[in-house]
C-alpha cells in the first residue's frame, strides 16, 4: 500500500512515497525556492536522481501539481493513476492542545490548523497550502495531518506551564508545546528496539540534533518533558536559534539597538545559535572545519552546543529518575560521534547503567505508518 508523505516548508515541499509494508520509498524528492526565481525540483526514483532541474513554481499548489505529475510520469514515476495512493500524510508543525494523535483532515481540522498559524506563522500556513492543494489534486485520497506537537501532549501540567500569570495560559494558550514530536517518537521506538525491551518499560532521553535541536524525556514511551517550548526557539543551542536565554536580554537589546519586535525575532531565530556565536556558519560541518583551523569562536559555539546538551541530560535524568538510554539522532546526532562520546564519557559515573546510542531518525516513515494505520480504521468513502 502506497502512502505519500508531504512536508511543506515556507519555500519548499518535500515529498516521499512509501510502500508501508516493505518500508521502501520508490519515489521521493524536493521542490525548493517556491515563489522565487530559480525554483528547482530534485526527484529520485529507487534512490537514483532522475531529474534535477529549474522550473517555474509560483506557489505550494503548483508544487503539489508538479509532484502529482511526476509520480504518474511513465518513466520518472511509479503510479499508473493518482488513485494508487492510498493516503497522504501531511507534516504539520503546530497542533496546539487540540491534536494528540494523527488526525483525518476534515474542515474543522483545517480551521484549527489555520487558528494555530498565529503560534507558528512560518510553518502552519505552508502546511495548510499543501493540504488544500492535495485535497484538490487528489480529491479521492484520504488526507491525514500528523502534528509535531502531538507526541508531547502527554507532558504533565507542571512541565508545560510557564511561571507567568495563569490568565495568559487561559487567554492565549501560552505554554510549552514542544516540537520534533514525530522524530522523538521514532527515536524512542528504535532505541527500545535496540535495548530489546518493550517501550513501556524503558525511560529514554532522545536528542534530535539537526538544524533545529531539541531533547526529550520519554517515560515508558510517553513524552514527559521537552526542551522546545511555546515556539521552537527555546532549549538547546541550534543552527541559527539562541535556545534558552534570559528574557531580559530581549528588552535590553530592543532598547539599546532600537529593535522592533520583528528585528529581535530575526536576531534570536535566524542570527543566533552556532552561526551567531561562531560568525562562521550555522552548519556543523563548516564549524568542525573552522575548529581544525584553530578558530576560537567556532570552538566556543561547539562547546556551548555540547555543554547545553549535557545540562539537559542531567536535568532530564532527574526528571526520569532512571534512564535506560540516551539516543542521539538527526544530521548532527547521526554524523558527529564525538559529541555523543564526549557526553558519554563525562556522564559515565552519574549514569553508569545508561546506554548511549545513535539512531537514524525517519520522521517521514513514521508519518506514512501513522497515516496507513489511521486510514485503515476508517471505512472507505467511495
Ligand atoms: P534539518 O533539521 O533541516 O532536517 P538535518 O537533520 O539534516 O537538519 O541536520 C542538519 C545539520 O546536520 C547541519 O548542521 C549539518 O552540518 C549537520 N550534518 C549533516 N551531515 C553531517 C556530517 N556528515 N558531519 C557533520 N555534520 C553534519
């Protein structure tokens, strides 16, 4: 059974067609620079890059059209008709408190995603555009929304409430939501498999280190705390995001530099983190090269990055009481073993019975599986 996974960013759409039984992906690709000059498509069939070209793509609707056309293309695609797709799983960043699991897309779901656009202005509108595009282009295919926030909805109230007047939680739903939920769930499932134990019996700390970085405490398969908060800005140091910071720095900088709200938002989200500290790059590969050349600020950025992960592992060990494994994943977590090794060495005495693992994350596969599982519980509509 084939499930199409759609992941819309502000100017990109990633797509991945999965055969859920074999977990293989016969076709995948990405359209980038949507709405800009020089939009491009990179399409792969059975792992081989078949088409890498510039094309015109003005918006997300056109991107979905391009994807549909290439999937049914006689040579480049694998479908004889769009109806060969059993379901479409959409990654949606923010589901607020409303969505705790994969959800079939209906009008009320679209309205809710629209409502949460205020909380995720960069992420939810493109997802919505992708969903609306798919509803038109694949009208007979069931669509499922998978929320980044859903997995963290099991956090207890004392972990998700901030220490601000409670009325602001009630009025504006200001609380910790957490993100990367599908990845943390996937990592925890794989870590339990590696430990050869039922997930319900293990406590895990999952560390997702990509461009965005977050860490979660997982008790018996349930997220009980996570480092990203109301938005993905909180927590670990990231490629361009500051992570934890004294909020007073924000007012201070706004006064001193005469920043508007948008400017300070830009500084903390896009000019901070590894990039801001090192002045070199937000990309860990560039940072590692610069460190080899003796660049002090690159070293400092790396050290802050590792130090903060260490601190969170300490905090989450206290939250969990007992930790079976700490699992590192995503671009940096999977490719820079020295980070895991340094942290493991440092925490050996504190966590003598804890395994330190590397797990390759695959959010898209889990989105496909969740979509498949959900559509199989619903009677066919036609
Ligand atoms: P995203 O959050 O965009 O999915 P990824 O999971 O792809 O991000 O992670 C991107 C990060 O992973 C970048 O900082 C990149 O430098 C780093 N990365 C990817 N491959 C390597 C590698 N071989 N060595 C070191 N860092 C890597």
